[in-house]
C-alpha cells in the first residue's frame, strides 16, 4: 500500500527528475548534518509527466493537508 503524505513544495531540500540523483542529494545532505530529522524521497501523486522526485525532512510530513499550499506525495524511500 502506498504511503501518502503532504508537504509544502517550497520546503523541498532537493528536486530531480532522476530517482538516483535525488537519492544521492539526500545522502550528501544527510552526511553534512547526521543529527537532523530523517529524510524521505517522494513523488507527486497527481499525474506528473516529468516523473519528478523531491527530498523532504520526514518530520515535516503530515497525513492531512493543513492548508491549501500543501501537495500530496507518495513516499518512495525513507532514509
């Protein structure tokens, strides 16, 4: 079953059209500050012809949209 979470798109740490590039960015960011919140790599739930991926702090996720500026994402990987 897919895990759907909501994030403010402007809070993304990194964006990429390639999953491996997003993963590499997340690993680099995690190496710089290992005591931070866990990271997640997500993809949009809406039809996205670009197949983009974004990296967010896992602690910033919500299960319900709190306001209009949050978008739904499917969690691809927890780091």
